[in-house]
C-alpha cells in the first residue's frame, strides 16, 4: 500500500479489533478483512505483531498482588470519575 493510498481511518477501525482478533473472538469475515489489511499495511502489521508479543510476554509474568492502599485509591478515583468529580491529587 503506497502512502498516498493509506487510509488512517481504516487502520483505526482495524486497530480497534486487534485484541479480539488475537483472542479469536471475531467472525471469519472480519478476520479475513484484518488479515488482508495487515498483509498490505506495514504499520498495522507491525502493530499486530507487537501486540501479539506483548500478550505472549504478559502471559509469562507471574501476577503480583496490588497493595491494599493502591487498590483503595484506585477505587476512590474511579468513583470520583464516575460521579464527575475532579480527580486532582492532594
């Protein structure tokens, strides 16, 4: 695909589906569309391969529990954001 044929909006629509593609959660037609696009679009191909490697690395990492204090602050932050309140740190 030449740069003057490159459609960033199409790339963005593909990008939104890559996680589901990797997890085999998409229908056959959508998978073929992604595969066709990635075969022609080097930036998207690189993005897909990077995402695949990232997922593979994440699966190898042992989980580390989140400290209780961090968990509490995250919950408060989410509640404040949901309520539309400011999230400025003190």
